[in-house]
């Protein structure tokens, strides 16, 4: 074929569309073309672009527009792509070796143009709308097209181009609730089901499991912001968000930082702590809280009053959000404080099952984490329940000492809380009270009383003081200090005074009022302190105070041996009963007396024990021998009467003197001789069996009384009644009595019942022996 290119080009330019098509039809049926012919034809404007311009096929690609789905001509197809709109075009283009693009391949070229930024926003929208509308066909024909669309940022939102995978499927209701419109493709891409399906194929998010941590944090942030102005909407979003987390393991995708951010946002609905009484409408009880502020309902008993709780979430979600983490210790402490306040409003909290259960839970939790709590709470804080109130553990004791009930002053840990003793001891609970602690209670009570405007003790203070003193006695605890003891105060009240100032009332109480009226201060110990306890505590007897006796020691001469043994040895020198009279007469004569008389008295005086200076003196109120002389005792005589020799009377007279060695013969018949002379009464009790109340030490087995003190005769009338009218003794009728003008010795006869170690054989004295 010999063709003039320039002539043909001119003819084609001026030829009609029909003529052009006829030429193409002719050419398409040629059997073959040489290379020269082919190159010639490639340069002829035999074909049209999508815009309708005639162009040559050289360096072009053609898009098939013959049948089926075809590329709309209005799409921005690049000019290097020509139309293949007829079978003639297809045959000729194939002869010319021009690459024919199917519709999907042409679409891929369009997408690539968009990717390269060659398309305007409007052209992009037209192209992608067409692609998505026919995505089912196009994507099935060309996987490359599908991949290109997945990677293509073509959806414009707020001036920013995004991929399909950046958006959520608007058909998923949960997405519609928690995300704003910007998170969904614009309506131009979603107005048909086919477009939505195509978007889904190239990445549109339509499964909850595909939601990213960033999306969830964003949704939670939106919910948090809505709390202020739209509580109802915020709660609705929160419920949907929680439902997504429950249905899908989304939290496992979170980084530590993302999870921390999520925990700091308010997006979990919970009942407000303490809302059960505040709101009648159940919906008003709920608020949104940060996960950091919430704990699982397993901690209800520990922090239920101060922290929001939820038990509706799975363990997987609860654990990831930290809801099962240990509650903050400050919240546990705050919860205890709330319980403290609630207890004040309760009728009987100690019988309230819920109250007790909460306490047990809190104490166990604190003990399990004691190292944390011990650094956060003062030891003075009152948080340990003791039947009717909260107290500080340091104010209690784990156990009372044996046989000592201190419940009226210091509490003991209730037995039900003993499993938490480790916790309590870290906060100052004393395991046991030392003796010093127990005595310290007495001093503490005393200080408390003295600080009062009216310094009287309460009944509980008196009770515990008595308990302590009786315990000291029963447990034989030695006390060195001058401890406070409970004594009678004005108006039948009680107070605490040092034991050195206290007295045990061993006499009739009728005269106490009279004694207190005196200027001297007398503190009588509480009547519930028994005599034995008073003796153990070395508290003086009131009778001793009234008598104000001078303790008399029997002076020994020579070798040291017991007083009773010395007297017994002396009696061997005076073996005859008649020696008594002889020695007493001799003593009277030596003293300068010119009258000496004896009287055997068989009377028995049965006076009340409290009228005697010592109840054991009742044994001396029976038959006796009286000896009188008309000379008063001198100071030297009082000294000699208590001296005891160590050898025989022959070589001791000068050393012992008047009323010395020979006077000891009286112990043949008596154990308790007494001597009245002037205003002085001396009573000797070598065995210390009759004056135990007043004789502290056995080395001083006697007392000397000053009868010029009026109260002695008034308080102990029974003791002195037997003296009346004996050898003109009348001191019981005068107050104060006149000094007795002579010396009157009383020797109560020893009874059969009295076993005494002084005599080497017992003597029983009866009336028949002294006719």
C-alpha cells in the first residue's frame, strides 16, 4: 500500500465523521501491515479521546467502550487514553498493537490520576462515586484497582483527604451513638447500598473489633465532655461504649499510655456513693466516673461509702481498667470515717450485721496491707470498734492481767477482732499491761480527778481503782511507790490520795463524821478494800492513827536470840508462881512505893471488837491479876521495863535495874502484860498475837499510848472499861482523864486455848486456884 501521508492527513482533517469511520473500517480488514504502514497509520488522527478530540493512536492506550460497563465520557480520563467504541476500532487498534484497557483497568488509571493529584476535588468525587457505585464489578475484575482504592485518600472531610478505612460504617448503630458525623463518609459516598458495600471492601470499618484504641479514647473523651451539659446523652454513649468493650477484646490493643489516658476520662456509669437516700429517681443516682475513681463491687465493704462501684463488667474488662486493683488506702481510711459517723446515727450498731461485716472486711484488708496503712494513719486516730464506740488501738489492751478486770477504765479488744491483732499492735495496741502500766492507771485517774473543778472520782474510776488494789494484794505484787488509792471524800463522794495518807477503817464508822470535823485530814480508804489488802499495801489502820502509839522494842542484853526465847530462859530462873508477887513487890519497893496491892479479877468483859484497840485483845478481856503501887513510873523505869537480860538474875540486877529482869516473871501467867502510870499505858505483846494491827515489826512487840488524847478513850471504850474503879482508877469518866497517881499493872490470865511458846508448859488459870 502506497500512501501519501501528508495528502492523507489533509484529507482526514477535512473528512466527515462518517468518512473517517469508513476509512477505519476499510483499514481494519486489511490482512496485514508492514512496519512502515503501521507506523504511518499510528500517526493518523483516526481515533478520539474521551473528550471527543481526534488524535493519533501512537503512544496511546485505548479503553474498551463496546459493551457492558463502560467508563463514562464525563470522567477525567487522561488524554493518553483513546476510545475503543466500536468493533472496527478494536480490530484496527489490535492491528496497530495498541493496548486495550478494560473498564476496571481504565478505572485504575483514573484512581492513579487522583493519587498523583491530577484531578480536582470535583473530578475526584465524580470518579470515586462511579467507582464505588460499580465496585462490585470493578473490584471483582481487578484486584489491583481494589488495592489502589484502599490506599487512596479521596474522601474529603473538613478540608482533609482520608482513606475509606478512616471512617465507620453508618449502618452500625453503636458507631452512630459514640462517634460524631466526621467519623462517617459524607452522604455523597453513602447514598446507595452498593456504594457502602464497595467502601466496606476497601476498608470502611464495619466491625466493632476493628475500632482502634485511638478511636475509643476519642469516644471516651466525647462522653467525658458531655457530662457537664448533657448527662443523659453522656450516659447513653457510655453504655454503648461499655457494651463494645464487653463484646470485643479491644482493651488488649491499648498501649500503657493509651490505657492510662482512658482511665483518666469520665465514661463509666456508676451509682454515686451514698445515693440510696439522696435520689428517689434511680436514673439520678448514676453519674460518669473515671476508671481511676471506681472499684469493683467486691470492695463494697471496704470502700462502698466513698467510691463508686460496679459489678456489671467482665473480669477481663475490670482487670484491664484496674477496677480490681486494691482501693487507695486513703479511701479505705475515709470509708472508716464514714462508718464512724454512721455508727452515731444507729440505734445499736454492735448488733448490726452489715456494720460488723464491713468492719471485719476493712480490718482484714488493713492487716493484709499494714505496711501501707501504718504510714498514713496517726496512732491517735479512733477507728477500732469496741462494742459501743470507736477508739484508738493504743487506748486498748489485747488481754487483761489474770484476775484483773479493767473494763471500766481501759477497753479490751473484742474477741471477734482478735484475728487482726497484728494490725492493732502496729498501731500501739498493748499486748499486756506491765505492773508499771497498771499502777500508771491509778496515777492517770488521780491526775484526771485533780484537774476537775470538783475533784471527785466517777463510779468507774473508783471501780477500777479498787480492782487494781485488790489485784495487787491477791497476786502478791510488791508496791514501792506511794500510789494513789480510793478514799472517802465529802458528801459520800470518793477521790484518790497517796496511800501514805490513807487509813483503813477498822473501828466503828459512827465516829467518822466527828473525826472529819477535826482539823486533821483523815482519808479513809474505800470499804471494798478488804483488811488483808490494806495490810499487804501497808495502809495504816484508823485505830492505829487514833491511838498514835509509840512502838516499843524489847531491848536485849547479851547474845542475840528471839525475844520469846530470851523470856523463856529468864522464867527458868523464876520457876515458882509465887515469884510473881515477890518480884512485883520488890519492884514497887525499889521504885520507892510504900503501898503495894493485888487483886484477882474474874470478870469477863464481852465488848464489841470495834471498841477494842485490836480485835485480838478480846482474849485479854477475861480474868486477870491487878497489881498496884502508889509510885509513878519514872523515865528510867519505862526504859528498864523493856530490857531483857541474857543470864541469871544474880549477875544482871545492876545492869537491868528496877522493873527489869524480875518483871519478866509475869509471863508465867500472861502473854500480854500492861502497865498504866500517869498518862501512859504500856502494852507488851512479845508473841505479836494480840496487837498485830499496831505492831509493824516483831522486834518492837509493844505499844505505848498517851491517854491524854481524849479520842483514844472515846473511840475504844471497851478497851479501858475494865480499868474503871480498880484501885481508884477513874479515867474513863473524865475527858481528858487525870494522870494516874501510881502504877497499875494488868496481867490477863492465859486461857487454855492460847498456845504460847514462852512457857515450857501451859498454865490454865481458874477461880479455884485463887480462892
